[in-house]
C-alpha cells in the first residue's frame, strides 16, 4: 500500500496553475474581481446599472459577478476599477 503525500498551497490558484507566474496572474485577477463585486453589491446596483457605470455590457458584468476569471485580463479589470473611480495599486512581496 503506497503512502500519499499532501501538498499544501497558499491559495487555489497555486494548486491549479501550471506555473507560479500563471498563479500570480490568476490571484491578482481574482482579487480585483472580488473587489469590484463588493463595490457593486455595496452600491446595490443591478447588473445593468453596474455595467453602464463600468463601461461594459450587461452580459460582461454577469461574467464578472459570476467569477468567470478566464474572460478577463488584468487590463480589463483595471479599466473597470478606474471606471468605478478606484485606483489599483500593486505591491511586490517575497515569494513564500
């Protein structure tokens, strides 16, 4: 009987991504999507209203609010955040 080893990951993206670079990109996109969703919910906007304020279509806003991360680049998410009057800041840390 073979013994299984368990690997622990800092987050789900580290487990799913093929490279550390891809994991970092997915983590940042996920964080931005979460923050944008929090803003939309805090304002009580419908998807249509949020889409209009963000300069995207309602189906695109639906994709964002449903977490369809593959459909958004970092550039697109930064642009959406800017349309909401937010400034995106990035900081670098030592890799764990």
